[in-house]
């Protein structure tokens, strides 16, 4: 078995190759240092991905960071492609000097919507976070068909949500309430919620407390 055949090797290679394909179609998407880790720590929200400008130093150069939350890999290849394109839109905003968010990066404004649509996404509006609900239409899936196939092959594992995570909405003895990106809510027992991620069939987002 070679390094590229390991779970880590397959995943990182697929993510980097898909990002390279996005850059080939959209030259203003910048190069990044890729990191994969927990998206369920330190916040009541599940972080599927994050673009952070100028987080790495290589000699006299600064490099941007692309973070991919391991929990979100459970959403499958199309969901991960949506995350990459979403973060790529933030990268284009940095390249062009466009302010695409406010409220510490949570509120996605109309400029972000335009960038996301330029990259082939369909964006829906959320009352709390703006134009952030991301779906990948069939036409865009066809453009990145090779990347989707590689991601499908590579996504053999995903990260379990951090155990005992209690922040966010309060639960009671009858269970807890979880909400997804488009505002749909479900109730579930604590044990069922912590057994694995629950995704929304409407927006593709994850239900979080």
C-alpha cells in the first residue's frame, strides 16, 4: 500500500485535485494550504469548510488556508464539492478585494451570492446567515464530473462529531432540537443525535443543536 492509498492520502489527494480543477476553470480562485479536522469544536455551529486568508507562511510569502470539516464528509461527493466551491467563492472575494461577508464572516451578502453563482453554485437565502445555503446544480456537477468521481472513491470515512457536545440549543429530558441551514427543525434523542450526522434533504446542510 502506498501513502496515496491510505484514507488520508486518498482524501487529501481528491480534495487537492478538485480544488485544482476549480482553479483551472476560475483563475481568481487562489492557491491554498489544505487542512482537514474537526468541524464540531468550539462553536454551536457545524463548520463544513472555511477559507482563511494569509494563515500560513512560506519564506517571505503568505498563503491562504482551506479548512474542510471531517464531519461533513458524510454528505458525500456532491456535498463536499459544494463546500469547496463555496469556499472558493470566498477565495475569489479575497483575490478581487471584495467584502463578501459581515458579522465576523457569518452573514453572506449579495456580493457573495454573485461570486457563488459565477462559480456555478445555486445559493438560497437564510434569515440568519444570508446567501449561504449552497447546492450544486446538475450543470456544475457535469463540469466537475472527474472531481466528483475521485471524491466518491476517496470518501471512505468521515469524522465522528465531538462527543458530549452540549452548546447551542438546550435539550430537555425528552431529547433535543436541531436545526439545519434552511431553518428546518427536528427533535431527536441525545443518543440518536450523537450516533451520527443527520443531513437535510432540502438544503443538504447538517442538523445541529
